């Protein structure tokens, strides 16, 4: 049974019998009209997903400008220093002259006199569109800074961002809500390796608890490979997760909160492994290769409806807002099909050709319309005092 928390979100699936909310109003012969809005795009970050974030900003910044917004590009370099830049690619060649004083230093929060609680980086903005993936951006920390600054922002709030970033916490929350998840064992640097091995059936997957884009993830075929895989995962986080191999295919659903508060689910994508790939690694996602995404996926309609239902339920269970991508393992070799939720991404890659926008493109929502809906939805929630 799905949790009761789904109901207030007025959830619908694109293509279902329930009428979808109206499309985003568009300017004549162009993208959604964002004229008059000052939007800060925060991107980059001092983490292993820096390059992914720059790729997202490479799409978001020009698209918002084309829709009429005044965009302030705030790039965070690999050292964690903030810079004002013109475009996403400028962050790779920043000079000390572009550096901004940090919004926070140890023991100090910078508050500009006479303009309220916002750090000076944010003064004059109507909204922030954060596209930092992973730590320092997708984990609730940047969201907390924006909350303290009283600044509306796109995407999930502090708690839902932190919960989704912590895969161990996600598993516990979703299981408590009656949703199907993968059995997961957590290990830290002092973990009892013999005890872990005693309960494992190989192959297994090992990954950091708090990382994304498959950074630090490994498929482990036998016990001899486990120590190295744990070391790789623990280099990214203080906790590693060990999960049994899930049978079936990797399928994803995009979830979008419209400006009227309704929640919609996209159709599915399906991962098609190619060559020697055994899972969708970081290199497979961003360095090219034979593994690719099938969008829209060739999945039976009844199964699509169930995946959409579960995606919306997971979104609600973690109290998400704005957007998320929900990743599943689906085994259709048995009847009924076995569906397990793998994880939620609360700020998935959002460049023009990224996975999440492609899901919505297949559902009839273009890239400019998608960004416009996210911006207007965030502003609408801010007016209502909701995150």
C-alpha cells in the first residue's frame, strides 16, 4: 500500500487518464517568459561531481537568459572559492580578481549592512537555481545557506536533500513508508570484514553512502575484490554501502512538481548495457561508450503506471519539492515483475541533453519549458511559505 502522504500532492502521470495541468505560458515563438527575473545560478563545487555541475550550468545559464532572465553566474571552484563569471566554462580559467569573499568563514556569516540577511553574493536576486551536484550542493548544505538568506531556490529543501543524499537514510525512510528497496549493509573504516563476508552472496555492488554519478562505485565479483572496492568507496565518504546484485534492468522516472503544486511523473528510461560494461559507471555516463539510455523505454504500460506511482510515492515520502529522478531495478523475468527503488537524485544532471531533461522531452515538455516550470514553481512555493 502506498503511503497516505501521496494524496495532498495531487499526483498525476504524464499520459494518464487524469488531465495534466496547463503547460507553462510561453512567449510568442519562444521559451517561457522570465523577463524581469534576476536569477543566480550556483554551479561547480569542491567535490567529485564538479565537471557534471559545469555541464549542467552550460545548459541552464544560456537557456534562462534566452527566456529573458538576468542571470548571475556564481561558480564555485574545486577549492570551494566562489567567483562571478559570465558563463559556465569561464570557471576553468578564473583569476583571483573574480573571487568573492566566501558567504561564510569559520565562525562568521557575512551579512551586508542594510539589505537584510542575504550574503552579498545574493543581493538583488529573485531566486537561486542551484546546480551543484553532490556534496556542498545536493546534500542540504547549500539549501540551508539559502534558507538562512531568505532566498527562494529551485529544487528540494534542506531535509529532503540531506535524506536523499544519504542513501542509507533513504533506504530506511522508504522502507518505513512501505516502499520496496534493496537490502543494504553499511560499512565504515572500522567495519568487521569477516562478519560482512559471512552474509554475502556475490556478486555485490559497493558504493559510497553520500556520493552521486556512480563516483566510487564498484561491482564486486568475489570476496578478494571486496577490500579494494570498500577502500574506493570509503575514499569518497565515511560510510560505504554493500548491496546484493539486483536482477533485471535499471529504469528511471523523472518527477516534476508543477507551479500549481501538482506532481507529475515522466515515462521511463531504460539502461542498455554495451560492450564490457556491467553497470553504468561514471566513465560510462560522461566519457562515452557503448552503454546508453533508451528514452522512451520499451516497458509495458501497466508496469510504467506502477513505476510512476512508486516514483511519486518516494518523492512524497522524502518530502521532496521541485524535481527528482527516481532510479529503479526492474526484473520482468517473473510475474508480477519485481520492482526495487535504488535511489533518488534531488538535483540530477540538468544540462540540455542530460538524463532528466530527456525524460521530460520524451513526455512533451521541452528544455526551456522545464526550466521555466521549475523557476515559477519555486517562486510560487516561496510566496506560500512552502519549501
